[in-house]
């Protein structure tokens, strides 16, 4: 799924966030790995989009950006510098961090991923990260990994994010499509939602 295909639904998500009351966002994952978002379910196979990934601890909640993401501002400068160093959009790095750890540098998932960008031990080692709880090292490692995945999947942001969550092998196994894993099909639109909002300056 290309980012462009998500934009109408993501704009709708942003409009929902601008309202005083929260409206549910629905998600449908097709058999071919494509993901659709809507504020109105088109058929019974749509489900309410969970707003927190199942494995990250803690996880971001887009419903309470001011309280849950209060630590973002202290990482703005370093994220901007690292994003420039690797040719990435800082809004994308912020989106990944928002979903992965809610800006908690001490976050640890049940699978053993650690730090702001939730690096698995092998990933941290691959990029020379000796302390995943160090915010600067962690963001460098996560940014390098994201850069690698974007290159691998021809700058398809959705596939790169799916690979960040489920591993590049899983994306390849399913024919360069988002793997049909509940965690991954929830994760990708969550990150894309934050990405669109950070780009628009609405968070």
C-alpha cells in the first residue's frame, strides 16, 4: 500500500482529532495485504482500529497527544539532526517513535525491543548501538534501519514500516505486501496517521 492511498483516510483521521469528541477509525486488511482506513465501516469485515500496538510498552495513544506525547519537544532537535544525516523526513522518525515508545527512552516490549525506537538486540548490534537506552544511539540505530528498509522497498513507506515491525523477511515472504499479522496491520496505519499529522503540524 502506497502512502498516497492512505491520505484520504488519514486526512479524515486528522479531522476527527480536531473535533471535541473522538470518532472511531475503522480498519480493513484485505487478503492481498492492502490496508484501508475509514471513519464509516463499508462492510462487516471492518474493525475498530486499536490505537496502541500490542507489543510496545508503553505505546502511543493518538487520542491524548498533549499528555501522552509531552516528551516529544525535548527530542525535536536531535531527531531533526539525525533525520538530516540519513536523508529522512523528521516527521517520519517522530511518527515511529510516537507509536513505538511514546517517547519513553526506557520502554521495553515483551519481545525485548528497547528504547525510543524499540530496537531488537540484533538490530541494535547491526548498527553499532551499544546502549539502546541512550536516546541518541537509539535514534541513530532506528534511523539507519529505517533508511535501509526504505531503500530495500523502493521508498514504499508502508512496506518499510511493515518491515520495521515484522521484519523484512516477512514482507518479502508475502510478496512485498504488508504481512497479514494483526499487530503489523494495526501498526502501519498508526504510524502513517502520526506521520501525516506531524507533516501537517497538527501535533
